C-alpha cells in the first residue's frame, strides 16, 4: 500500500513537471515571437534612418557644390551625379568630392550605401509642377525651383505594388509623392519629397 502511494506521488510530480515544462515552453515561445518582431522592427527602422541620413547628406553636398562653384551640378534640368564625385568640368573652384557615395555612371543617380537596391537623386522642380504631380525638371536659369529628393528602386519584375520601405519613409516625409511605371520587364518605383528650400532662378 505504501509502495502504491509512492508511485502515485511520483506520477503526480511527473505530471506537474510536464505541465511546468509546457508552460515554460509556451512562455519562451511567446517571448521569441515578441523579440523576433521587435528585432525585425528595429532592423527596418535602422534602414529607414540610414536612408534619411543619406538623403540629407546628398542634399548638403549639392548645396556645398553650389557654394564652391556658384552653380548647381546639373546637366540640363537634372542632377549630374558625376559632378559631385569628379571634376568633370575642370572647374578651378571645385573642392570635391562632395559625397562619399558612388555615382551611377552617366546618370543623375547616386548609389545608396545602406541599401544596394536604392538609387538617390536631387532634382530641382518648380513648386507648381511638384504639386501637380509632375516629375518635369526645372530650369534654374528662368524659374524659381525647389530641391526635390528622389529615391528609386528598380525591380526585375512587373509588380507595381509599393515597396514596404517607401511606406515607412512616408512617415518621415508626409509630403512625399509615389510614382511607379513599367519599362520592358522591369518595374520602377520612385518616391519624391522636399529636401531643400526654394532656389532662386536667375
């Protein structure tokens, strides 16, 4: 009889241990889900912060170029990215490179160091065109323009849904305009927003 009682006691303790173990596993599982979500959120926020920093630095580099050379690094109505990294015009006042980011050869874009899928640019656009949703450039010689930042993502598919990181960036730039189009077998996604004050045209 005593032995039977001992067996029951052992079984009861084993059952309690099993219950405790399941509770502990459930708690650890819940914590892992919470910590995983927090980690993902932290990584996403860090990416957004890095891109915002790069956009601000690019805007400053364009302004510094103007202060040194009394003109903006433009080719026609768009940024000539190579003029920020190379003295392609052989200017005696050129004091660059004005950015540590790399230009995309022969384009108006600078490569993002924090996100290899992103291209950055600064473009002067008239306020009227911008408010109308137009991406047309602005002639600094004749018009008052504003510096507009562009972030571009090119995907090797025809999916035109907005990239999730653009949705996050829109929280930092509430005036942003999103634009997407398809060219060939690729989809282009662009986000436009103010990055500087008005520029007085001559």
